[in-house]
């Protein structure tokens, strides 16, 4: 007996001819079927358009060599990042240390230059003071030679420096200056009852006044020490011209 693929179903009532495309096919006569979707024409997954979950493609399985190579690349990248970070930190520390070192060196250099400059200034001031005192000494020596009568004013000032209660006043001067003082300071000597005594130990141009309560050193050497100290020098008075002293002007030399 030959089996037919489709079962014979009697035609619907009413007779007449029925089109083959209008025949209703029961479900039990279909062996396999699936719903048609318009997206099937574009090649897309019909399950995705219908909102159904799609199966993810399985990841390719890597071989042992490929896994080791991937781990090596990851380790190299991590090492590079760690080394870069450590290098930046070391560079920043070096810059700070170098800046501190340079600052300290500059501070010591400035301090050293300041000390040298102060020393040079002191030496310059000392040299100026020595030069000034040398010139002043020559001027005083020349003045004593040109105007020896100035010793009378020196003796008068020395006597007036004593207190009024001083008694037994004696004025000692060089023998060559005695007549000059006796003439130029006669009024003061007489008013204070002072005696004028020649003394060869007193250099010309100066005097020494003694009394019962005090003494006044009006010698040229003592006055010179006070004047040079005011100029910042400690040079002593000398009666002879120094080798580095300037020559006397021609008009004074002629006198």
C-alpha cells in the first residue's frame, strides 16, 4: 500500500472548485516549520529582532605559549609603569637636593664675598687714616716752624683747663718757646699766679701744666695722639719728617 504525503481531506461542503493555494493545511500534516521574520532577508539574527537572547560566541582558547606571552607583556607594562613612577620620584628628590645644595653654596659664596669686602673696606679706611694723619703731621710740623708763637695759645688753653681752685701752677715749655709764651700768655699766667719754667724735655710747640690737684699734658705728642685717635689711627708723633711724607710747598721751604 502506497502512503501518500498528504492525507486526503474531503473538500468543503458546497462543491465547486477550490484553488490549491487556498487549501488549509492542518498542523499535523506539517513535519517542520518556523515563524518567518522580515529581518531574515538582511541576514540578521531573527532571535535578536524578536527580543530573544542570543548565544555569545565562545572565546578562542589560547595556547600555553600565547598565555605566557600575554603574561610577559603585562609584566613588562607593569614594570615600565612602576619604573617610570619611581624615576619621577627620584628625579624630583634629586632636583630638591640639588637646589638645596646650590642655595647653600651661593649662601657661603655671598658670605665669603661679604667678609672679603668688609676686610677690604677696613683696610681702605685704615690706609686713608694713615695717609690723612701723615699729611696732618707734616702740616703741624710746618706750622710749628712757620708760626712758633702759636705755643702761647696752647699754654693759655692748658692753664684755663685747670679748675679755678688749683694752686701752685707751673707751666713748663721748651727754652726757645719761653719768651713767646711769656709774651703771648702773660695775662693768663699773671691772673692764675702761674710760674713759667723752661724745660728741655718739652718739645717745641707744646707745654705741660702742673698744679696741686691736676696736670694738663699739652705737649705736641699728647695732642697728636688725641687727634690721630679721632681719625681712627694710632700713629705716634715724630719730630723728624717721615720718608713717605709729602714734600713741603716751595713757599714754606723758602721760609
